[in-house]
C-alpha cells in the first residue's frame, strides 16, 4: 500500500476550471518548489494541453533507475487542495510536469510538505495533517 490522497486541482489562470484526482505521495520525487506530475489526459482535462501556457518548456529529468526522460514543465499552473470528508486544505500554487507514460498523478516532496501532509506509515497507507500529529491517523484513498 502507499499514501494516496484526493486532490482538487484548480487551474491557476482560470479558477472556474478544476478537477478532482487521486494522487500518490512520492517522497522520492525531490524538487526545489512544489510540483505535481500529471498524466497527459489529466493535463488535457485542465486545459493545459494541447496548447501549452506561456513559460512552459521541455526539461530533462533523471529517474531513480539512472535513466533520463523529457517531460513538459508548466510553471505555477495549478492550485492544489487536499479534499477530505471533514476538511479541505491547501490552495498551494504548484508547477506541473506532464507525462505521456504516467498512470497516476504524483505529489512531490515539497508539495506534500506545503499541503501539511505527514506520513505515519507509508507501507500501511497511514498519514495525517501536520496539525493532527498524535491526534489522528488517516487512511489512504
């Protein structure tokens, strides 16, 4: 098991356009600023493809197995919210990476931190918000 969260992604340039997805928290996805990797179909739903927003570029990324891949990077493209039954947290501005090969959205380390996500038991899918440490354990989606 892993930690998966229900997210609301709102297009930064069009607050009316938003979608909900389930995304995997990936602590090994290390970046300098909040970022979320999206399958190309999800990026299309948000209107980020096929016409890329200004400032977008293709970047080369190194993968855990030592290989490299080229992905489309869209700066500050979305606001990200964690959606739980009892609360919604976030509104974190995040850049987007678009991948044709991804099967599910991935939450970077910096985005998870800004959203206040704390992993309690990664293998067991347990997590909480930072203000819930020692008070509550939530289960993955």
